[in-house]
C-alpha cells in the first residue's frame, strides 16, 4: 500500500517524513539491527509491515494513529 492509499494525513493529520527499513546484521561481533531511511516520503512511497514510519505532528494526532 502507498502512503496516498493509506490516507494517513487526511485521516490522522500526520506527516510521514520517511520510511525506515530494518535489517539484521552484526558489528564488532555483536548482533545489531540497522535502520536505513528510504529518502523523503512521497505519496507513492510504499509501506510494508516490517518497516517503520517516521512521522511528524502533534502528539495527540500521533497517539490517535497508534490506537
């Protein structure tokens, strides 16, 4: 689903800044989770279940999205 199809701004009044892709790896012999930003989000940005949205807005709007 794209950000445009999700209507997050319209439904929750939040702005999606970017999407973080998570990957597992190791560094210095320790297991780590790496986060890579996909660039500036656009309406065509695809969302996947295993990604993290970086959003901006009032805390009340973000809390509404999370519930």
